[in-house]
C-alpha cells in the first residue's frame, strides 16, 4: 500500500489569495484523483490525472501530475470562500475500487 | 437524482449492540465500498464489492461484515459495537475503471455519523 502525504495539513487564507497544496507518494501512481469534501457531505471528485506531466484546469483550479507520477499539486487562483473544504488526494493504483486516500488538507478561505 | 443513499444519518449505540448501516445506489454501478473517516486519519477502506455476490476486505475490516445480494444495496453490519468504531461512515459506488486503470470516479453518500458509548 502506498503512503500518501498531503501538505500542508491546514491552510487559512484571505479571499483573493493564491495557494498551492501537494500530494506526494513513496512510489509511482497509476493514476491519481483529487476530491473536495464540504462539511457534512461526502467527497466529490474534482479530477483524475493519469499521464506524467499532465496539467488539468477546472476553472480557477489547476492540477498537475509530476513527470515521474509520484507527486501532484493543486493550485487555486484567487481563492473564494466557496473553495473552503477538505481536499483529498487518492491513489488510484489499486483495482476494484480500492482507492487509498491521503489524510487531506483543510482549507479555509476568509471573506 | 438520488445517487448514493445512506441511512441512518446519525446513530448512537451502546457498547456491544449491533446495527446495520444501509447503503443503496440507483446508478447501476458494479463497484461499491465502505469507508470510515476519523479526524486526522483520512478515509480508510473497510470492505468493498465488485458485484453482486462478491465482497472483499479493505484496510480496516475487523468488527464489520458486509454482503451484496443485489447490485443496488451494500449494507454494513457492526456485530458488537465498540467505542473505537465511533466514526463517520461513507458508502461509495463506482461504474468501473478509469481508462482501464484503477477505479473510476467514486460517488459518495452523505455519510452516517455513529457514536458508540
């Protein structure tokens, strides 16, 4: 089982600021998923990255998969209070819905 | 648009009691799974199923049983509740692989918050 490390664990920023958070692994991902979870709800998929060096954009969110497929980053431009939540990365290497999740990054965006 | 439905949303048990958390999905997904979420621990896989009649253990299966008699339903049974099972439980389903690798998008229920006294 891969160990996933997400950093930073907590982040509190002002509306309008930019931020980058990270997900790192001890070994190569087959593919990686990012989820966002709002309080009292289940996680919702943001993106799946598969190819080393891949960059995907979702409005103000930019996801990058490392060239060696051992790390990923999420960059948010001009953060808004609606971005507040828990951001989880998940190792998609296992088959049969056996995702392995990191511990998550708690983001708070203050108005 | 029901998606994945979990019941109950909240439950308080006494140590030693048994109960079943219900999970139903209406998306005709083959893959279903149960996770528990604890502060600082992320989501940990309890049990999963790749289709009706097929189940397997995840990372933390002890104290839990599952069965999958239909595609739609995947109940999680706590046989003799312990305080260590106090947690938020999430059921999730998936339609299959992503481009032939690993798992496609997981669709989660809203969670069931369980407290064991």
